């Protein structure tokens, strides 16, 4: 592994990509500590002493930027929501669907442009909602229009900068930029998690045996969880494909045997991120129009408590169980959606047929399409359900007294993004005839 890292830094192009990615990560972390103008720092400490619900989820993704009310307080969540909306609209609007499937590079650029425009609109709405939600808490120097405009513009500008950082990492760095920003935001809370475990073991009266056993149990559970996620992310079903002999020019090209690697979790971590954003979106909207909604009763209060149950245990076990079931369904739905968006059985079948190939025992054409569709469906059901259970289990464990702050969704995102980044780094090294991490 260390030899691989050494080879990566010895290669100028790869070294440049790694250093550029690290530079943008440093810029992101510095921005998390730049407080929005017009905020009273003393009142901010009191108001943000305990973030929960939607605020807690955003604070986790933003790496503590929300609790500091920095320019990156909203993180990249408006972009995630905009991506969900655009991709759902592509399923029902024919022109967007054609642009997505047949537009090529130009089509992807247009879709990306539409997503960014919608991101700015959603960021503006969310920024106004954040100001309205916290204007009565006294964290702003005043509630005049000039202060409100300054706060809203700063928050929207922060989200725009994060979009740019994400694009730069994707095009000129290592890994997926948006996923990397979320990844860095989550792991920045790791020192706090370690401190919590330490305080659980070492109390004012000395070493706590109970706290030590609980800490060991949490660490073992986290290791098992990470191992399970890695197994699912890396596991694949290989479909054998044979190509018959054919004439190319004046030469006879011999038969070839290859395979199609089908992963258990083709969609990666995006279904988890999208499902979390989709569930908490109603609470964000409700907070804009109803102040202090958590202490009120009625239909909107029920929707709000249901929406924040993903990241809060204060709403009761009933809301959490219903939220967990909906969360499971959403994860499964987004897993199927992303899998079939990235792997089209009919298109793969046609390509195999055009190149004179076939799957042993399966006729070319529609039988091959049906066979691939059947395999993909089984793999997606298993992989999606496994990831959903891992994401939901820590939610239910809260009510046993074990509040696992760095679990479930966080581990899924962190491990998934880490694997994707390592694989991309490996591909960069393989192109330059170096071995990757998994080859050592």
C-alpha cells in the first residue's frame, strides 16, 4: 500500500491531482470556520449548543459548519435535492429523458446547467428559511432587511462555492467532488466521536467498566459494519461472454472469452444520500413557514417529526419506526433507479450481439436482455436491502441507550466514497503501469 502511495506521488499527473484535491479540501475546511456576516457570536454559541433533527443532519454533512453558522452552513444539500428533482423530472418529461440518454456530452452539460440553476433557486429558498427559523433566537445583530439580505446572499454564495469545488475535484482532482465534500464533512466529526468514547470510558471517578464495555462493543460493531459495507460494495457477479471468430480486414481474429462484472451495489452511496435528503426536505420547508414547529401540535407538526426522525431520537419510537420503513423503501427505490440508469440490459445485449458475442446457454437478443435483467434485479434487491438495513439499524439502536453518532448512514457514505476514490486512484496508476492498492 505504501509503495502504491509512493508511486502515486512519483507520477507527476497523479501527484498534481492529489495535491489539487487536498488544496480544495483545505479551502472547504477553512470556509467552515468563516462565520456569516451579521451574526452575534455570543448568542450563536447558546443557540447552537445542541443541533438536532434537520439541523443535526446538515451539521453532520457540513462538518460542523451549520453549528458555527459559517458561509458553508447549508453544505451541498441544495445541490443534492436539485439532482433528485432533475433526475425524477427526466423520467416524466420526454425532452429531458432524451437529453439524458441520447444527448451525449452536450446533453450532460445541459443537464448539469439545469441542475446548477435549480440548486441556486433551492439554496435561496433554504437560506431564507434558515434566516426566518433563527431570527427569533437572537443570533443575528438585527432582523432588518439589510442583515437578512447579507445572511441569505452569504449562504447562497457558500453553496455556489461548494458546487464549484465539487466540479473542480471531479474534473481535475481524484474522486467525485460532491461525494468528497460530504465525505470530508462527515469524517471531520471523527475526533469528536473518539472524544465521546474516551469520556464514556474515563469518568471523573476513574475508569468505568460499563463505559469500557460499551465502547468496545461500539468499536466492534463499527468494524463489522465497515467490513459488511466493503463486502457489498466490492462483491460482483461475473457473467461469462464468448466472442466467435471473425474476419477483421485480412486477418482472422480468434475467439475470446470475457465477462461482464455486475456489482451488488452499482449505485454506490448515492441512494443513501438522496433518501436522507428526500426525507428531511419536508421539515426544511415547514420550518420556513412555521416557527418553533417542534413544540406545536397538528398535521404539520406530525409531518415535521416524521421527517426529522432519521437524525433525531427526541420524536419518539413510533415516528422513528415509520420513518425507518419509509427510509428503507426510498433506499430500495433509489437503488433500482440508479442501477438501471447506469446499466441498461437491452443496450448491453445489443452491443454483445453486434460484436458477435453471446452468453453461454443463452440466445442472443431478447433472451440475453431478459437474462441480464433477471440477474440485475436479484443483485439489486439483495444489495439495496442490505444497505438499507445497515442505514436503519443505528436509528433503532438509539432507543436501547446506545446513541451511535458515527454510524449507519455516515459509515455507508464514508466507506462508499473511500472505495470509489481508491478505485479511481488505482485506475490512474494502472494507466501508467503501476499496481493498485488491491494488487499488492
